[in-house]
């Protein structure tokens, strides 16, 4: 049984972890932390979201910060502002009992850049950023990255699929020098292999977290056969059986998400849509309500749901199956986090049964048909 102390994590950090209820290391933490604490080298971690990778890279980064130096020593890139804020919050909590104050700064779009520039003028040791906003700061000459020892690319595949390819390449070029690159990704598409080949050491250490278990084993997968006409009623019947539970309902399109959310609200459900076109301030409002549980169901598109991490979701509903198989993994993985159980249920039309079989084969999971 491994502990954070066997992994080499300092006592003052362990105290902060304990307070967060983090007592036993996850697999990615077990395999990454000792290596990253002891070696100055490049690292590739293949792991799904929800496996505890923020601590896997965050703790080693915090260990290597020299708090007496007033310079940025580490840079963490992440795809969405929600994830950036979340990483900052977690790292901040890890440092609660550390004597030397480690200063973290988050930079992302959707907030006034002047404010972020002002914040960066204070002592900053670690910057957590979305690629687009970081490029803006670099171009204005408002951020000094020449002393960074470590660059982390978190959710690298997500950053690329969101169109940050050029930004990431520019940042990698701009920060090249004596730094180490740690790349974390759920999948390894060609684009990522190219980044690894171009910017990383050929002998970078690789850690792959059970690639076969693409989908969390604590999730029960169900499907319900329905027709286009009866689908909304079927979803409603499903929700009526789960009045005390919380979940996310995935739609393929923004219009679909909006329409379904209106229909559910009309039926008296506490639901709201989250879609890509929303202004950041509206998006934040919906997310806050969902996190503090004043909102029970979130209806979202795949793109809008990126970077959402909400604890204790009982279920995920696929109002339509996603267009890409890997989205199924991302969607389902929103439930059953941190060792809890969860349910993922797909509402399918008769001609979509073939897709269920494909998902079973490709992701090595078992679906069970159920009735509502």
C-alpha cells in the first residue's frame, strides 16, 4: 500500500492533501510523482481525466519552486478557463501548510487582460494559463518565461482539438531552452506525436495508465430503445425516477440542448442548458448553480462540457450518442469519479443499436438494455 510519504512528498504538503481528503495516491500519482521529484527530464503521462493528474504534476512542481526567487519557474497550459481555475485552486490548497509562500497566477480569456497584467507584476512562481491568453501576454511583453524549469501540457489532446495547435507550437518554441516538458493526454493522436518528436527528449519517460480501461469500471452502461417522438417523454420518465439525483444530459447540437432544456423546465424540472455560444458570465452563473446544487440537471453539448469537473454526479444521459466515439469516454467519465459508482444511459433509435455494439467492442464495455 503506497502513501504520499513513500512517494517522496514532503510532510507539509501531505498535511494539505489530508485536509482535502486525499489520503491514498492514485495510479498516475504513484507512477509519476517519484520520477518527477527525482529526475529533471521530459515526461509523457497517458491518463484519462479524473485520474488525479493535477496532483501528479502539481506536487512535483511545487516541490521544485524556489520561493526566494522572484521569477516564474513553471508554466502549466490547460484547455479551458474552468480547468485553469481548478488547477490553481487545487495547487493553492496543497500549499496551505508550506512555510515559504508559493505564488500562483491564473491567466485565461474572458477576463480583462489589464487585471491579469497587474497581477503578474507581483511575485509569481507558477503560471497556469490557457494558450490563447498566454500568447496575448507574450506578444505584449508582459510575461517573462525565460526562467521556467518546467512546462506542463495538461489535456494536450483537448487543447489541440479546440484549435490551439499554432498557439502551443509558438509557446513551445518561445520557452525552449533548459526546461523540461511534461505532457498529459488521454489519447495520442498524430498531432501529439509530432509535438513529442519536435519538442521533447527522445528518451522522455512514458507512463500509461491502464489503456484498456478506457472507460471507468465503476460506471454502469445502459441503453433505452425509443423513437424520435417518444424520446423526450422517455428522458422525463428516467428523471422522474431519480428526483434526488444530479446529472448531465448530453445533446449533439446547441439547438438540441436549448430545446430539451426548455421542455424540461416546462415540466417543472430544475434544468439549464450550457452551450458554446453563451457569454462567459452566463456560463459561470449556470456552472455555479450546478456546483452548489441549486440546479439539478445540466444539459450540455460536447464542446460546452469540456473542462467541467463536478463532484458526485449520479448519472450521465446521452440524449443522442456523440458523433465521435472518444466523446463517449469523455461524457461518461463525468460520473463515478473518485471511486464512486455512476450510471451512463443512452437513449437510442432502433437504427442506432449498431453503434452500441461498436462502442462495446471499441471501449470494451458491456451495455444492458433497460426500460423506463
